[in-house]
C-alpha cells in the first residue's frame, strides 16, 4: 500500500517537475523573466509622400533592465497607428514604413509588458532649404522677448507655405535665452532672454535644421543707417530696419548738417507689442525745397530707455517750382 502511494505522488509531481525545469531555463536567480521594455529606433522618421523609412528593434529588456537574447526580437508585434497615412511591411527585426499621404502617423512595437511607439511625419514634397529671419537675433534683456520667423524654399527658390510641415525651435543654452513651448508647429518663435550673453537658435523642419546666433543685450541695439527717399519738394521718407526689443517704437531725429544739432521730429510704434516692430517708416513733411536733411534713429523700450542713435542717413527734397 505504501509503495502504491509513493508511485501516485511521483505521477502527480512529474508535470510540476517538468514545468519547473522549463521555467528554470527562462529565469535567473531572481525568478522568472519577462519582457518589460522594448527599444526601437529611430524615435521618429520624416518622409515625403512615396518615400520609405525603416524602424528597427534595438533591444529587448527584462524586468531587471537586462538585455534579452536576439531570439526574442522576432516575437515583437508591430502595429500601424495610421493606416491612411502609412503602409508597413515587416522584415525580420525591422519594419519598413512607406508614406501614403501628408500628416502625422506612427507605429507601435509590443511584446510582453514592453511597448514603444514612434512617430512618422509626412511632409509636402519639394523642400530645399530653410532660413531664420532675422539672422542673427537680438533680444533685449529687460523687454525679455524677440521673435524669429521661419522661411521655407523649394529648389527653384520660391517660398513654400509652412502648412503640412512640422516645425520646432530650441536654444542651445537656455540659461541665456529660451523659447516657451519650444516644441510646436509654429512658423515663428518667441525668444526670451534670461541673462546677457550669446547662444544659438535652432529651427527643425522636416528632419532638417538650421541655426543662427542669439545675442541677449542690456538695451535695444541701435538701428542701422536709415535710407532717406525724396517724396516731394517739401517731404522725405525715412526707412530703417526693425530692431528686436524696441517694444515702444522708434524716435526720429533730424538735422540740416551731418555734424549739426539733431532735434526729434517724429516717433513711430505707438501700438503695443508686435505692432511696434512694423513701424519702421516715417514721412517728414514741411521741409524746404532743394535742401539736404540728415536723420538718425533711436530704438526705444519703456523700461530701459532708448538705444544709441543710428549712423546718420541723408536725403534731398526736390527743387520747388
């Protein structure tokens, strides 16, 4: 009777022993292993319609962060997140994605508890180069803000609409200047100064990037020499380049000789905020016919006063009669 009981127990325990042996082959000293993390690369791909790109499983990690053998990789399940934008084809440990239409799509890799998603950005075809304007960018520390604009061009040099492109901005040293909400799809970026210094502003478009210098200064920089154009026998048009940080506008000074006494004859930029940047033209009237006049410009901010004056520019009214 005792021998029969032992035989029964052995029969009952046999499957357990076999299972334990198999589990030991899939475990370490801490117990069973399972997939906790999947890493795929790259994190994103930028394509034009009709182009293809490749995502690849980089590694598979267990719950302890240890890398599992490559035999796990073929078990990874791929899912397309936007079939109207992308088509996919699995190839070993890789996934080939082909862009069908403009937009933002993505893929997902899954195995066990591991999951990793990556983005695909499909942009309009034809982008050849990107530029930042102005270049360089000057930020007034006390006014705290400037704005830069993105310009996109095709191979013929024609400017392209930004719609359909993914744009993002950043600064390389955020202790000097930074961009609020830097990851965005805006064609312009607000740059704020933190301390006087220099850094780089970088613009990313469709997998490409371009950079320009950013200078954070204590007050607005002086405008460049103004252009002075003849309008009539008693009026001249004064034009100058805009200065970032001149939040309250510009003062216009006039003299009848280059080394003479300059008097303020005008002020532009009375509108708040960005509107002030657009007021870079002044028409001076009530002048004498056939006379040379000289002009200098100051860029101003209410909290820190005005910049040094620009170099003088001159123009002559037409003769009377």
